[in-house]
């Protein structure tokens, strides 16, 4: 099971979070949001899924620190830093 943190939950991000939640090989474990109105809320509620037990945060450091020990323990883990970035305009490098 690959643990995933969604970075933003706006137009594209909410669909990505929903797809991650539904995928049998992925586990949504966190989400960074940019709105105080979304912070502290269940990501599923933000994305129209109903509660899924994952709380959104505006604290970038908390998100990064949450995944750092996991990445250090398993050098095979890929992060957003070494994967291509998918945007609405295509795949970036």
C-alpha cells in the first residue's frame, strides 16, 4: 500500500484526492490545504466523499515532517520531489 498526501484540494486536487481514496493500492493519509476554512476538516467532506478519517491542514511543515521518517526508513519511496508533476497543462519534468 502506497501512502499518499494530497497537496491542495481545489478544482483538480479534490478529484485527485477522491481517486487516491478509491484506489485499492493507495492510502490517503493527509492533505495540505490553503484555506483556513478547510483546515481541520475531514478531507472526504472537503472533496464531497463524506468522512474518510483524514484531517486537512494548512501546516506545510507538519505534512513534510509526517512523511520524512517514512522516506528515511525506506529509500525506495518516491516523493513529489522526484516524480513528474502532473498539471492541467500536461506532465512537467
